[in-house]
């Protein structure tokens, strides 16, 4: 929607455009593309609605159902000439499939990304990227969920006993199906495979500039890691493909495993908390200026969108609510050796006023226990309205490490977007030039 702006405002818009153009050309840290995109001021003096959407530099979408042919991801906005390591993307997909407490589906699938567009000779070309992850389970569902109209009984895998805690009932009411099958097919966290593949591209961009993202398991049920984990520990356990729950402390992990075993035996499920750390993030990503530009809010929304995440914490956000102001702020000093302002602590989790402050970004996702239970829950049949037991579909019973990998992907996508909003660039060399100019500015501050 283009909305006409009044005469005075148009003059202001023109002045702003001139200022932006001058800034874009003069300042090493902003490209014209980034600057104009931020304000979305087209030449006719109109402004567009949905400013943040318009200003978004890195866009991504996913498509695909849990038991359909494949999952798809579409990523647009990465600079050209970014080297893409397919092995890294597939390792990320593998990490998402791991974790103690997963159901039989992970044995069927061996997720691999196939890139169809936007990457040639191993590099991005500035065109949209399209990728596909095949669902091997499709072979078992081809007759049940065909694309074409079919003679076979479409009701063969109807789900009329909606599972509490799932999108089953809410989605069926919304889309007017007396069968939750289509809703659950898309609501399923199988979709996070496509997000993880998209997130791997974002990670690749961020890694070019020294920013890394890793995660670990902080809590499973009531079993919590009590000692602080260092970046080195988190980075190591995050990449450890043999670690059952990706907890940095072996004794705590053993207790977590016992808890996962206990819930399986009781036909129950368990939730927990994962922590994601983004290391070596430049200060100045995000903005305090508008509510929807605040990076803490954008990260919280992205993490909250991961299936089963019911709360998000930035830094020590939850515990500091009960403390006094004098106890919780991260006091500042200047480290002459590295030309940087530093903190004695990082309770803010690297974000102040919605802007990165140069400390590690620390975010936590709180996962509810998985809702599909072997122990029947009460529900109502969507057709007969009679009380029945909720449906059971093959299911995980603990997904904290897998949820963390999906969370890492979302954090990477939001950070890469904020990064490109700040530094812009149509080619990697251009982005790097802008980034280096900003680093110089910070060093000389
Ligand atoms: C990696 C991952 C795997 C999941 N696996 C399952 C599963 O096997 N069974 C299940 O009932 N829910 C599973 N979930 C959670 C559901 O997808 C989620 O609870 C459901 O779609 C409803 O969304 P909501 O909990 O965000 O409201 C999983 C979540 C994640 C992050």
C-alpha cells in the first residue's frame, strides 16, 4: 500500500532523502541500498506501509508438510559472491535431527539440502536461493496425501480427535476441516528442517565477519545446569555430534538423560530450556528508534515462533526482575588493548535499548513438554462431539537440543538481516568494505 504524504511531510521526506543520499555516499558503513531500504522512500515522494517489512534485507520463507514430498526454503537478499559450503548446511540439518528423546522419524529421515537456485560454482550470485529437503517418509504417505484428487480413501489417516497443545483444533476451526490432518502436517516441527537450512546460509554470512552462533541445553524438566558455561564450552558441545543432550556438564547431562528415560517409561514427555549464544557480534545492530526495529523484540519473536517454545529470555531477564538496580546492570570499562568498551558482567545478554552492545548475545528458549502423549489425554471428537482419547502419532518425548538448533537458525536469520540493514552491500566485497569502515569508526571512537 502506498500512502500519499502531506505537502510538508513530502518536503521533509525530500530533505531526508538528500541527507540519506549524502550519508550513504560519504559514510563507509552504509550503502545507498541499505539507507534507502531503511526508509523506503520511492522517488514519487510516497511512503510505503509496513516500514520494517519493507526495510527487511534478508527474507526467507519455508513451504512443505511433514509427510509431503519435501520441504522447501526460499532465501532472498544475501550479497553475491558469498562462498556456500553445502557440507556445513547438511551438518546443521544433521544436528537438528539429533538428541536424546527423539522418536522413530529421525531414523527414517537423513536430511540433505539440494540447492536449486541462487548458488553457482559454489557462490551466491545475488539471486534468490531455493532449496529442497526430501521427506523420505513420503513413500509411506504418497497414497494418503496425494497432490491430485484420488480414488483412495482420503479419510484413511483422518485425525478427528484433536491433541491438546497442538494446532489441531484451532487450525481445524480456522480452516474449516473436520480433520486435523492438513493442519498438523504444516504445524509440525518437521518444518524447522527448512528453517535450519535457511539459517545455515545466514550463519555462513555472519561467519565471514567473525560472528558465530552456538547453543547448549540448560535444563531438562527440573534438572538444571547450575554452573555457568563459557563460550568455549558452549561452542564445543554445540558442535559435538555425539553429545546426547548437548549439556556442557557431564554429570548434569547424565541426570538429564535419566529424566528423559523416566518420562519415556511413564509414557510422558518433558520440556526444558536451551540457551543460544551469538559470539563476536558487532555493536550497533538493531535500533532503539522504533518498536519493531528493536533487536531484542525481533529475536524474541523469532525464537517464540519455534514450535513448543513458550517463553524467551534475553540475558538474565527473568531473575533480574526480582533484584535491585544496583545489582544487575553491567558496569562499563574501556579496554585500551582492544580499543573497546567492555562490561564486567553480561546480564543484559548483549542488548541495551534494542541495540547490540558488543557483548555476547545470550538468549534462552523455554520449551513446553511435547503434547503428543501415549498416555491418553481427554479431548472431543470433532465430528461426533463426543468425549474421546486424543490421537497419538509417532512422536518425540524430549526435543531440547533439536529445538536449540532451530532456535540458532532463527537467531542467525534475524542477526544476518540486522547485519545487512546496517552494512548493506550487493557483493560480499561491498559488504566487507562497509563493515571494515564501521570497525574503523568504532576503533577511532
Ligand atoms: C524439534 C522439535 C520437534 C518436535 N517434535 C514433536 C513431536 O514429535 N511430537 C509433538 O507432539 N510435538 C513436537 N514438537 C512440538 C510441536 O510441533 C508443537 O508443540 C506444536 O506444533 C504446537 O505448537 P506450539 O507448541 O508452539 O503451540 C516438536 C518441536 C520441536 C522444536
